[in-house]
């Protein structure tokens, strides 16, 4: 016969153990439904020849074999690497703006509002704005280039410049997002360490390198991960500004996936899923390396 006095204690222990899972369960179910299951389905569809309507046909690794022999894939991959390298400029630019906006001067709220604006604007609107800026004849950036070079330059119509022009447009809101992350990190800086460093006559770059940046590691990690993911996705800016042109020179992997699977040019769902799997693998490699290095630094410290 069980002791009636142990029942409430046992139930209280179970309740304390199950309560966190009860709160987490809806989020876990939503994550599994909209993230984990679609990833598994994409992995599976990549092994089929499927147009989205008829019955899928198993073809094994043929989609991947074709993909690695497709010139458009290597153009897209090269552009994604260029996006990744240049997009990382958003981190030092965002940090610089955050340090500037962290000052206490007259009118700083107005400056903050102006610098926050790109983060609020839709990527589609940003693409349309910069497409107008680049337009020969009346665009301000085109006018500046004409004044410097003596001739009009159609940036988005030039195979050599179009990708750079799109990346420059994308850096505007990305820098604002990194700035917000760094600004929140600067608000949590330990003031006692700063004062102690000032007593030891640390200022300028020494203060930044030895005192400020070590305390900004969480914000830097988030900014780096978000920037890498943004550079590898980069679909909307390409779609709005050039639609992959001229002659496919600005195509990136995400746009290449859309073009093969969902556009009017074809409904190759299996081929598009294979592109998505490669893009997902590239993202995971970069993010895993970053997380590993962050963990090693935390253990070392």
C-alpha cells in the first residue's frame, strides 16, 4: 500500500519536470512541421525526377551529377562566394555606426532613426530604390559615375558590374541590421572594465580591441551568422534588380533553384531540390565552423 503523503511530492516533481516541456511543445511542433520535415522532404525529392504534377520517378543521384556538370551552377556558386566575401563588410561598417550612435550628443535620436530606416524598409523596396539610383540618364549614382568617368555606365546591364551593384544595394540594410545588434551589445558593456582600462591609460584602438570587442562576442556571433545566411540566400535583390541577368551573370544559387523549379522556364522540382540541398549544406558548413570556433574560444577563456 503506497504512502498517501508521498503522492503529492511525487506529483510535484513530475509537474516541475514536465512544465518546461509543456511550454516548449508548441514551438517544437511548429519547428518540426515547418523546418525539419520540409528539409527531409527536400532531401528526398532531390533523388526524383518530378515536375510537381505527375508521379515522381526515382533517378538516384542523377540530379546531382547533372548539377555538378552545369555551367550555370558554377556561375551561381561563384556569385554566392562573392556575395559572402563582400557582405562581411557589413560587420565592421555596422560596428562603426554603432560606436558612433552610442555617443551622448544632441540630436542622437534623429541620427538613430535615420540609420534604423534601412532595416525597416523591405528588401523589394531597397532593390527598386537602387535600380533607380543606377539608371543611366537620371539616377544619382549613374550621374556621379558619369561625372567621374566622362561616360554613362549602365551598372545593372554590365556583366562585370551588375553583381557588385546588387551586393552594394544589399549591404545598405544588412549594415543597419548589424548596427542594431552591435548597439544592443554596447548597451550591455561592463562600465567598470571600461573605467579600469581608462585608468590604465587605454584608449582608442587598444580600448576597442582589448575591452570592447571581447564583450561584443555574442553580438558579433549573431551578426556573423545572420550575414552569412543573408549572403547565401540573396534571392529577392537579384530577382527585383536584374532577374538573374544580364545573360545570367548575376544568378545565385537561391535564384537558380527558383528558376529551375518554380519559374516559367521549367518545373524541375527534383533538380531544384538538389540545388536547395547543396545551398543548405554550404550554409551548415559555414555556421558549424563559426559555432565550433566560438565554443573553442569560450573554453579557452
